[in-house]
């Protein structure tokens, strides 16, 4: 149990733990902090990992006073005046870092400023005096949650993760410090807090303006979604509604029989500030439909309370579906034995799996990231059987997880850990129902493996161009449910572009026959497009009409080495201008990825004589076998070399060589497994900004996890990069992987800054569900939620995924 009463005896081991690179939670007069030695990057890394805090969000460093502050930051007259008046106390100053500042870069998120505060709590001061270190300490809670004001709150949030939690009783002020940025004479209010704006105005003799933020985090505490309880907030509520908890303020609060806390019956804002976070926590624990919050005067300390309330409400506003979904996924009811028996009877005993050992292959995904449990796995043979299963599931509110080839990379096809969901595998539905050579379509069932669909098209003298490294396992239903992309999107589009019609079983068991073969159909909403990319949350796809294309008569594949990433974008522009629609693939590989492939992939060899930092693999295709694309490829390569965009290149001279080149590209994901842990991102940015994205992301990785090895590769022609990061060779795999969320958050921040997408082709699933709330506009999320409710009112289809 890490809670220890803060006494002379316990301060010494706590200080020693800090010196040894451990985390210690301690009280300050504002909130409890999670402290680490600010000079020790490894110790600070633990704080970020423990809090799941994005690395672009800097930390406040606690010092004893001005003397110590001056070792790390340039303290000008204005800063001195403020510190002399308010330190020790609830004021943090963001000051220019000194040149030789020893504070770890991670603490300041690479900024050239550092946030400093001298706390006034006797325990915090004793710890600083004994440890003789600056202590980096954000609030001791998981990132984005309600700040802790007692030792018990810290323990509830972080358990045994800190080496010690020093208990110094409830915090006197109960709200974080006020943060000011100081540049020369200019003072900017970066965060409202426990020191009121008026008190600062009085010292400065002028009115402070609140920093607008502009989306960039320039100091601690600026994230727009901070301090959020799990229960949604309803602000400006004068009276509570049934089922709500009530956070009241002042002498005129209405009487309420439900759960209620009055922050101050006298209307005293200091008392309200002090009780605020603890009250939010207590009401959050009740499980009410919402917390109704009475208006709080927006003056003095009330400004800071309103600031926290706005941010907490913001988190919920951007996820209108979350509470409903959380309830479905964290506490779904196990279906009764009668329900399970009835479902087994639909498919027959031979096609239902109940034993946990036999279910195992359906419960773990390709990268072992998610391992679920299920009540049952069912393998229906027809749309009618799927319909009967869903009808029963809808009536009994049984949660269903559709599954295809189980190659999805975002966990959408894996049930949750509760063991209460039923997996419906489409793997027995593999029939080719029809091939129409005049209309150039084929109608196939959802369980047909993609490579088999390609083979069926090829044997009919046609091309089904969708191509992914997982094509030997993924199924048509899965690729449509995820709107898969792959290497041929450049010329032929993604799964959506290759689909004309669908057959879908709806949540209530009705079957929609939308198996149209039309290229043109403007008769209202395009319903098939709703199901494509819906990741099993709107219906189960049982069959599809796919477009077929003429088989190319000539294909030329080339592999080129480049010195600079910028040249890859320029060379792509040249290739597209020259070859137009004949350019059917354009992929990017880094040298480190090629090294991994040569080291771990069987029968691989370097296609070029010397090493190059980057490579592109591209393909030109033509319907005529007249040597035109071969001539084009040669012209392109010689122009590229002349323009110094590429350094060297090879053109595949045979089908075997072509396969060898493609194998290098296809091995990119797999070989990273042999290099330890790998943190993945599947992102898209405008093609021209890809070099900037990779440069910024690489810089960030080095800052966050020194020695980690970025392996960015992918579909350059579509602006889609798989920005994967392999662990530093000497690092423990689990320690590295603990950075997954934090690194994702920071990389995605860059992606959004470049107008990109956090999921280019793999979808959202379980992995990116929380990220979606930050990446989409509230209105987009609301529309998606309405669509989900219309198609699946009881939320039985893949709950907790995507939305
Ligand atoms: C090595 C490797 C390389 C990959 N390369 C690419 C790539 O280049 N481009 C790309 O886009 N993806 C790629 N992927 C990801 C993956 O292959 C694709 O997302 C694929 O489309 C998933 O198909 P699946 O049949 O395996 O679906 P699953 O993994 O079984 O399921 C994926 C999602 O679809 C839902 N689902 C499955 N079947 C149905 C159905 N019949 N009806 C409704 N919902 C359903 C599931 O519930 C889940 O949410 C790769 C994966 C691997 C392992």
C-alpha cells in the first residue's frame, strides 16, 4: 500500500525514492502532484507513462524559491516582482529556459520555456529541501481526469504505480495553480487557477488577458479536455432533472431529493474552489445520467472553476455516444444459456464453438494487442442463418462481434474481455454467386478470402485490383467493413470504389438485398456506402457485387533508391504527370525497413548495389502489350536521375523479379515483429506535406523515446504512411509499449496540424475509438451517432468499437 502519512520519518525515504528515479505523489496546497526528479529524463518518462499524458504537454517544475528558479530560467524584473509577492503559493511562471538548463527536455516538451512554481505546502517544501532536486509534478491522476485533492484520490487513480503517496491531508486550496507566461514585460495568463486574476492585476497595475491557445500547447494545463469526470456535465442548470446528480452553489440552491453537494451554502468562492474537485469526484462515482451544475459567478476564483467546468464539459460534448457505449461494453449482460443454445441450433453444433481453447484463434488479433473472450463463436453458412442469429440477438440484447479473416489492425473484430459477446464468423460463406463478363462484375459472399476473389477474377480474364499484404487471409466482408485500401488505391480506389452493391443483414434480422450491378444509381441516399467502412457496427455484410476491370497486358515494376525524402514527393509528381492512370502503384520504403526485411525475410536480397536512405517501388500498367509502359518507365527513371530526384534504380526483368520486389514491400509490417515492440500509426497527410510530417514525427520520437527507430513506409501516392516505430534495441519491450497512447496522441497532433487523418485505411475499431472524439467535429460525431441509433437502436452490433 503506497499511502504513507507525511512525517519527518517518511519524508527521507520519499526524497531518496525521487533521487533514485522513482515517482512519489505528494500534497501541495493546490492539488496532489505526481513528482519525479526533473533532471532525470527516465524518471520523467515514468510520469508521462503512468498518467498516459501526451508528451507535447509540458510539466510544472517545483522549486523552493527564486534562487533555485534562477538556476534553470531567466528571471526578469516582472517575474521577480510576481514571485516575490506570490511565492511560495499557487502561481506558476513560464519563463525562458537558461541555455545550460539541466531540466530534462521531456519536462518542457522541447519548448524553450520552463514552468516553475514554489509550493507553499509544508510537505512539498520538506520534500524539496530533503531531495535537493527540482521536482517535476503534474497532478497525480490519469491525464484528462479530475484532479486529486486527497491521498485516497491518488490511490484510486494510480494505485501502486507511485513508489509512495505521502498523505498530508486534503489540499487547502483544491484547485491547480494559476499559470502566467512571461516574455520581457509581457505577461500572459495561460491558465486560470487558485490565484485570482484580480490579485495579479493589482500587483502588475494592469488587466491581464487570457491566452487564446490557438490549439498549440505552450504551457502546462492548456489541453482543452482536462479535468473530465466520466459522467456528462450539464452546465448552467438551475434545477436538477430526475436521475441527475446535482452540484449546487450558494444559499438559493433548490431542494433536491437526489444526490447533491453544495459547493458553498454561503456563496463563498474560496470554499467552493476548495471543495470543487472532491465534489465532482463524489458525484461522478454515483453513476447518475449527468451531473447538473448550477451557475457559478464568473468572478474572482469563480473564473477558474468555470474554466475547469467548461473543459470537463468539452470532453463529453465531443463524444455524445460515449456514455451509452461505455455502459454497453463495460457491463454487458451474459446471454442466457437458452439464448446461446438457440443460436447454436441455428448453425448446427458442428459450426458453433463453446470451448475456450477452440475459440482461441477468434479471440486474439494479429499483433496480440487485444485478447478477448466470448460466450460463443458461430459460423453461419447463409444470409438466412445470419439473419436468424441477429433476430435472436436483438430480442435478447446479446452483443455481436462480426468477424472476417481476423486481420484487422484496430481490434474491431475481437470481442471485449467480459466474455459476454458472441462472435459471428463469416468464414463459411465463400460462394461466388455470379460473374457477369459483360457488366464486368462478380457477386461473391462475404467470407471469400480476398486472394481467392482475385484468382476467380483472373481465371475469368479480369482483374479485381484490391491488393493488401494480408490478402491471403482477409475476407471480402472484412475489407468492405473496413473500406480497405492497399497498394492499388492510386489507380483503382479503395474497397468502396470497387463495390456496386451489397447484401446486408440488419441488427433486427431483416435482410437488405442491395445487390445492384449499376454504375449509376442516383435514386436517393447511397445506403451501401453507409455499410462500407462501418466496421460491423451497422449490419453484417453477407454478399457484395464487386467491379471487375480489364486485366493489364503489360506491367512494369521498378525500384529506385533516393537520398532525400523530399525527392520522393517530387518524383511521384513527375511519375504521375508522365504516366497518368497508367501509374498503378507508388510505395515508399525507408532503408531501415529494407534492412529489417533483408535480415528477417527468407530469400530476400538488396535489389540495388549500394544503400540509399529511401526507396520507392512503383508500377506502370497498360492494356496493350506493345512495350509502351516499359519505354515510359525507362524515360521516367532517366528523367528522375537527371533531375537528381533518384540516385539509382532497377526494373524487374521477369515475373520472379517483380515478385521479389513486391515481397520486400509486403514484408515491411511482418519483419518489425522481429525487432521487438512496434508502435503503429496509419495516417494520411497531403502528399506534398509527407516529408514535413515524417521529419516532425521523427524529431518527436527522439525527444520522447530516445533511441527508438521510426520505420515510416506505405502508399506515398495516396499520402498514406504507416508511421511505425520500433523500440530501441536495448529497451524492455513492455516499457517501450507503455508509450503507445502517449506517442499516438503526439503523432496524431502533428497529423491534424497538417490537415491529415488519424486513420487512413485501417479504420477506428477499438484502438482509435477515443482518438476519434478529438479528430472529428462534434457535429460529425452527432450525425454518426444518429445513424448508429437508426440502424441498431439496442446497440448490439460491435458495441464499443468505432463510436
Ligand atoms: C500484414 C497486414 C497488412 C495489411 N495491409 C493493409 C493495407 O495495405 N490496407 C488496408 O486497408 N488494410 C491492411 N491491413 C488491415 C486488414 O487486412 C484489413 O483491414 C482487412 O480489410 C480486414 O479484413 P478481415 O476480413 O481480416 O476483417 P476482420 O479483421 O475480421 O474485421 C475487421 C472489421 O470488420 C468487421 N467485419 C468483418 N467482417 C464483416 C462483415 N462481413 N460484415 C460486417 N462487418 C464485418 C469486424 O467486426 C471488424 O470491425 C493489413 C493487415 C495485415 C495483418
